[in-house]
C-alpha cells in the first residue's frame, strides 16, 4: 500500500498555488519520479517532495516572515532582505505540520531545493535538479546539457547548475546566498577529482575573494 495519497496532495496544491506554479509543481513531481527511477531512489518519496517543494511559494513575503517568527523558524540576515527565499524553509515546515509528512529525507529535500548545500543526499539532489530542469523551464542556460547529465551523473549535474546559477547572479549583480556558493565549491571539487576541468573565472570559486 502506498504511504502517501498523492491524488489528495495534488488537490491541496492546486488550491494552494496559482496556475503557473501548480503546473511547475507537476513538472517537478514527474521529473523527480523519472530521476528516482534512474538513480535507484524511492519514486513515491521523490513524487511527494516534488509535489510539496513549492507549497509555500505563493504566500506573500511579509506573511512568510510573520509565519516564521510566529513559529520560531530561524530567519537569516540574507532571508530578511530576500524573504522570497524563505519558501523552501517554510515549505519544509508546512510539509511537516500542515501536510503531515513525517519522512525527514522528504522534508530535507524540500528545505534544500533552492540553494543546495554540500553533501546532498540522492533525494535532495533529485529535487534540486528537477526544480531546475522540469519541462516547463525554458530560460535557464545549458538546459540540454543539464537534462542529459541529470540521468547520468547527479553530482556533475549539480556542479553545472550551481556554476550557471552563480554566473547568472554575478551577471545580474544579485546577492548570492552562502549555501549556494558552498554547494558550487563542493560539487566543483568532486568534478575536479573525477578529472573534469573547471572554469576558474566562475564567481564563487575563490577567484573573486567572496
């Protein structure tokens, strides 16, 4: 018997999210399921994490901050100034307390789906990557390469996504969340150990001193 009622969760997300965000959510869920099959992860856990990863996305930013304060959810200085980033942290809290998800691996996958971090689990990497490359995504750079790598080498795919994200943020003069920088350093190091050659001009690899 399945542990989760995916049909019920889909109905809840359809009410919680706007149309575009819900379509994205379905794309992440289906992509995560495919990646789970490819990499030996539990497919149902991947579907649940994909379905709930953005459950807090459509909450207004001021309300995100208020909910976090009311429930003693830590808010970093970066998140104070970029409250839209709280949707992952708040989403993990909501998945547990509102949608009754008990699996800590699913909750962690929701928590880290936006910034990434060093040493992610297979499920965490699957949700992070699925969020970036689901079929509705069309604007991110190197999508054909990312989609190919996702089914071959999760760690190398993580590096390419983090690298491209830092390049984009640097080019738009946007602040970079520290976990994203640390994730890029970590997966770049793994890539180099496998014999890959990295672009030393990439922002966040130590060359810019930040």
